[in-house]
C-alpha cells in the first residue's frame, strides 16, 4: 500500500530564444494493413456517425456509518450484503513523515506484521491469519500505516482479535528487527541500482522540502536503516500509535452495531493519549536546477520536471485535477499526443500530483526515453507546461478530462475492497463527510475558464526542477542549458560526483 512515486511534474520554459518545437496539431497516419480493399468513394461518408455519449449513470458513494469507541478509536462501516465477505482496514495516522528519524516509521509498520505480538510469535501470527484463508498486508507511506485484511463474514471476530493484538501488543523483538532491517537494506540497494523513479523521488523531496521537514525524506538509505534500533521503534510506537490516531474501517456484510461490539472486545483496551504534534512548515521555493542520478552506461533516461501543487484540501482541487488531466492524465492528454505520439520523444509520459495530507504537494511530469533523446524530452515536457498557460485548455479538452475523472468513480468503486480503501484515503487526507460525491459534482461543473485559471496558477515556468536518472557522462553537458547541474551517485547514498554551471546559448 506504499504510494509509489512515479513522479510527474511541471513546467518551465527552456532557456534560450529558439522557437518552440511543439508538434503539429494533427498527423494523418495510414490506416489498414492492406488485407482489405478501400470502400468505394463516398461509401464511408454515407455511414451514420455514432451517437454522442450519454450522461454517465449516477454512482453515489455508499453510506458510511461512523462512531467511536470509548477510548477514541474511530469506526467507519460500509454495509454491503452482496457477498459474505468483510474488508478490514486499520488506519493509524503515523507514517514515514511522523517520527523525525528516517526509517523509524517504516520499520515500525513492518514489525507490526513480521515481529509478532506479546502472545504470538511472528510465525504463529501469520499461521493464524492463513488458517482464516486470509492475507495480512501492511503498508506505510508518508502520512499513514494501514493494516489490510479480507475475511469471510464468520471469520470476522477472529480477524479483529488478531488485528487488535497486533496494534495493542506488538512484540518489537530485536532479532526480528535485524531481519527486517536486512530486507529493507536489500530493497534500498536494489532501488538505488535499478529504479529511476525511486532515485528521482529521493532528490525531489529533498529539494522541495527544507532540511528536517517531515516530508524531506523519501525512501530509506542503508545508513539510515542501520541506525534504527528497538528503542527508537518503541518510542515511536508510544508517541503515535494511540486510539485517537486510529480508525477501524470495515466494508462488506456487516452492520455498525455488530462491528462496534466486536471492536470493543478487540480494541477497547488500546490505550494512549493525544498523538504527538508534527510541524509541517512551508516548503522552500523551487528554483530552476538540474539533478542527475548517475546510471553509467544506461541506454534509457527517466526524466522528471517538478513543481509544487496547492494543498489537497484546496477549494479549487477539482479544477486543478482537470487541468492536470488535460496536460498529462491519459492518452487524450497533451503530453501523450505531442511528446509520445507526434514527436516520439518518450515511450511513456504523464503528469501526476502526489497527494499528501499536509501542505503543498509535488507536481511531476514524467517521460521515459532513450538516452540520446533526453534533452529533447526535457524540452518537450517544459514546452507543454508553458503551452498550458499560453494556450489554456479548450472546451473539448476540459469536457474529456472532467468526464473521465468523474466517470471513473464507478470503476474505482467496483469492489468493496476499493471502497474500503477510498474511506481510508478520505480519513488520511482529512476530507469532510460526503466528500467523494461533492468532489464528483465539482468535477462535472468545472468550466474551461476554471481549468485555465488553475493552469495559470499551477504551472510556473520560472520555477521548475529537472531531475534525470540516466548516464550523466552523456547527458549532463546538454542538460546544463536548463540550469546548474548536480550529478549524484544513488548507489553511494547520493554522494555528489560533480557540478556543472548553467550554460547560456
């Protein structure tokens, strides 16, 4: 459940006075493989046009029954009698951004599953879970830790009993911690070698957020993992794993009264005061810089252009999402049409906003490309961001984007597990009751003028960070035309290898 950062961000006009190279508005591609003769002239024109798409069927978000246990644990219950299955989520609002010490939040979450409880060893705990025909997963991201389990209705009492033990009485065994750290080190070393998205994410969060900011660290470095001990894990647990930071979400063949009675048995003795406060100070302004995560002899580059987006609770969030969908949300987006299809500068390209619970968020444009096309890909991304301001979203683009974003809700709510996850997301981000239906209406009401206003505020060409994971020996000199270049080695914990000044042409 870890939110991966396939970064996708913003903007910036590239330096210099060369004319923009945005691709042609339309390219006529040959159609057909030669196996059929072309129809007689006029026949195709006589064919009736397909009817326009009708309005999507209303798909309101299911009702959520909310209550609290006496100790402050929140309950959120969605009842669906379609199948005798219950999806269970235990949300603790404590993640990698919570503790101030890199790695402690992540490793605490991992040990909840792999470390066992006071009464059950790790092996015994997992055996009990498997005897229910279930699979326990634990995911940690910046703002949360989530335990997930799906069980048959008659197994719910046992499932809640085990989850209660895991949250209330973790063992935090030193030997299990060492095993968990060893796995985490292997994963970190592999990511540094092979994942352009991971290496870029480490750089982006360091640049966007100031030193010691809760969001200033992404991922774990081997030295950070090595420094974590059991004492830090236990201290983190005492500070953040408290009833008032915990929400129990159940969706499926259950009702609120039954859930509350079972939850009192399993979570009613969970103790703790208020969760520790975290200071989310404003981020530092981005400036035009280039960072290269050096991958010697790589034949491909992962290219990211990064800016900042407003907080997730912004009143203009629907317009922001529509504007970003126009830019890079899918096959109808400008990035796909131009950078991938028209100019063949990337085999994959998109734009995303990483949603965080506090403050501004990373807005990222991405292009995966050949090493020889790296500079052109950066140029293409920056030109399309600049064009979002010069040529605002059209009525047709806005309609396509808002319909996709609003209508995709029916797909997202296809399973009861997905509904449980959406409730978890709502809780994590602090979104109000009934938010998903309100948000969908806001999407449908977004006008081209709304999207244009959002684009003008979202995409700032003079403030963009360029991050490339690729062969610095080949791409660094050309990338210096975009700004000063810093080359780092991700396999040596991002040690600076060299710097290049900005080149003016």
